[in-house]
């Protein structure tokens, strides 16, 4: 039989027990979105205690099912103040990137400041010591693509935002154009107001600049937003009217808010197949 000294030597130290506990909690957070949220909560809400609830459990379970491919589309309807934005726009991308850093995310909001708020929180969580100690070797944020509106990792994944979008470029879905603006669809050019008012089941054409090809985006929702100030960009004998934060593609600058377009910028108005020559903004 082993003597007392041998038995004592086989007992893990407090440091070893603590390290094993941290490893098990990290594994649990990686495998379970619900566990991740509870463990990461203190990083973003240090002064607010995490309060579990069936709504949190349900949202986490369904969002995890989306990442696992068991659910394709999901609509979440809960009253304000129930952590929907934190769960879906902040915790969810950070958690999914642990095992799937190649995922590309596009978030929209009717207000730019809300979209930026959640983007900053998500980036703060990813860059936190808590996250980096556990999964910092999974991917790195690229310094030249690490901004409030968009940040990208070294595994081709990114998280981008727009206050509203038209289904072009990075595939936003919510409208930020005036009622009579023409949209390129699978049924030809149609005024966006008609699409929304009649809830037309059409595909919206966009252009994937990374793949260099036209893509068809499915309309997921129809929404009329409150009136906002518009900007007008003159391009040759044509003009683009949109909100100042509407993303437009500019040669050499990528997607930028329409309000920041400069005289002489080459703005892409339509699909390259339809308009091979880009026009200069005036």
C-alpha cells in the first residue's frame, strides 16, 4: 500500500485545481453559447449582475443552432431591455469566432450610433484579457481593418455595420434610400418604395467585390424608416440620393458613408457587367 507521503504527493495543488477549473470553464464556454454569455458578462457589464432567464436560454439555444446549421433563418421578438442586442450583436459573433473565425457578419440598425455601440462592445470583448487568455491564438484582428464600423481578422472573417442597407456589397438588408430610388432586382429595376409597399418577393442584386461577381440577396424584412436628411451625389449626368451614412463603393477606398464621398472619387453605381466604366463624383 502507498504510504502517506505518496498519497499526499498525488493530490493536486490548489494552483493545479484552479488551472483545471479554468480549462473546464473555457471548454464549456466554447461549446455552449449560453455558458459563454454568463462567463463573459462581467467583461462588458461589470456593474450589472447577470440574471438568467428563459428568454436568455431560448435566444442562446436558437442562435447556437444557427451556427451549427440546424436553423437557417430566425426572427427574435422580445420587449426592449431584455439583452437582445447584447446577445445577438455582441456576444454571438465573439463566441462564433472561437471555432469559426472565417464567418462574416453584417449588422444593421435604424440608428448608426446603436450599430456602432454594439460593434465597439463586440471588439472590446474580443480584445479583452479574459477572451485573449482563452482563445487569443484562434485568430488576430487585423490592424488595418480594426475600426468602429468594421473590423476583420486574419482568417478572412469580419464584422461590419451599416445603419441601413440595400443588399449591395456586403449584403445589408434594411433600406436607406428614398422611396423612389430604383433598385436592381431579379425582375429589373424597381422603385424601393414599391418593393416595400407591395412586399414584392424579388431578389436584390449586389456585387461581391472579393469574389468579383454579382450576387442575389434575399429580402428578409420590409420596413419603412423615419424620414432623415439626404445627400445628393452628382455622377456625370446621373445622381445618387441617399442618407449620409449609406455605404457606397469608391475605387481605392472601398465602402464608405455617402456623406464622405469627395469630388473626383470613382463611385460604382451598378453592377460592373451593366456599367463597365466608373464615373467620377462631382
